[in-house]
């Protein structure tokens, strides 16, 4: 007959409990208030039992979900818990009921506390814009202002997302309702990115379907040596589509808690992304035209260049998800960050397909 202690030792989510109750007094007090001192003492014993494996295991987003998922559902199964532990679980349920009836906040949403990051992000964007204007007009210290604004934006993003990860992973703020909101926000962001690239495709087709007299009424314009679409561009297409397969494989492995294959699929995706970026840089390096060669050069480099920038951003996004996977931040039902990275990467894949067919193949004839 397994006791409550042995049940917790065998669960795959014990790493979260070990870390939180041993490293932060706030969580110790919160857990004691919610689940009682006897349960905390048993969990503390587990912490001392295996302190070297804090980061091995995936976990849910809060103590409440942990206890309810792993213990309370088995409270009537005497084969898993002893009679003494059944009494403790009944006490836990009574404490929870009292807490739920006494709390003034009775909704599943996360009321975000005061944060400096929205204000700092606005100042950072303003500094970046002023620096860009100064740099383009050759003002003194324009490049320094531009670099400082870029540094402020990157730092603000890092600290802001650090807080979001902390709220969802360690504080359990990301309930199902909050996760739905985060997914909706990511969908709307991708829709805005679709409109962003739509403007570039509009410029390309406007210029290529009805070429003006200034470029000889033909497309591609006279004097432009086009790139071979069946060389590096075709290879990059294979690479990017393969990366979409590997990241989908990692996602399906995550849904089945196959963490080894999650890491393998994510690493393969990162390797393919870096290879794609390297080949794109090589193509730019030896291209027979540049961005100043009329409307063809402008539309080509703007569209492919911003797509390459999105590939780099997606690569960083997936690399962060790999780190969080290694740290045990994701679970089978709690991986909004990983899902967002996958959606973003599939968006990058689809944009490249349209870009390759329209600009490289159709635009070269």
C-alpha cells in the first residue's frame, strides 16, 4: 500500500514541489495555508530525499493543480493511499472550501499588477525611432542613439517576458481562461504580420503586373540579372519545410510527455533554421543586384529581408522554448509558449512558400 509520501515520490511533477517549497518562503507559507502543515512536512522530506534532481521533471502551473491532479482524484482508492492520508485529504478539501468561500476574487482571470515595462517599452521605441532618424540624416551620435534604443527594447522584452514566465510557471496565474487569452493574442499578432507582408506582396505585384515605362514596360526590368530559383532558393524551401515537420514532431512528442523526442525535434528545427539563415546570407553576398537597383531590387530585398528577420526572431523564440523545456517549464496541458513558437514558425513557412512561388519563380519569367 503506497502512502501519500510515496505517491508524491513517484509522480513526474515532484520537481516543481521540491523547488518551490525549498527555495521561496512565500510559497511555503502559501502551501501551508492551503494544504496544511502535515502535508508540507512530508513534501519537505521529499526535498531532502532527492535534492539533486530539481530540474528533471515537467510540472503543472500551481500547487492546486498538482495536488488535485495527482492526489485528490485518488482519494477514494485505498490501494494508493493509507487511511491516515485519506483523513489528511479530507482536511485539505475542507481548507479549500473555506478558502474559496472567503476569497473576494472569484474569477479565473489574471489581474496584472503594476509593471514598469509598458512605460519603458514606449520610451525604448521612441528612442529607437529618434536614433534611426538621426542616423539616416547623419546627425552626430545618431548611431549611438539608435544602438541605445535597440538595447533598451531588447532588455525590456527580456525582463517583461521573464515576468510573464514567472507568473505562469511559478505563481500559477495562467489559468485556462488566461491561456485562451494568450492564444488569441498570438493569433491576432500573426494576423497583423500577415498584413505586414501583404503590403510587400502588393508592391511587388503592382510593379510586376503593370510595369511602368521607366523600367521598359517589362518585368524583370532591363539590366537585372535574376537569381536562379532552382538553386539556393529551392534548397532553402526544402530546409524550411523540413523544419516545420521537425517542430510539429516536437509538439506531438510534448503532448505525449516524450521529453527526449521534444528536445530532439526542437534541436533539429534550430539546426535547420540556422542553415536557412546562412544560405540566405550567402545568396545576398553573391547576388548580382542590390537594394538600390530600382523597384525590382527594392521589393526583392525588402520582402526576403524581412522574412529573414522573422526567421531569426523565430529561431530565438524556439531556442528559448528549448531552454524552458530543459528547465521543466512545460507540461502536457500547459505549454502556451511552445504553441506560440510553433504557430509563428508555421507562419514563417507559409510566407516563404508564397515568396518563393511569386518572387523567385513567377517574378523571374
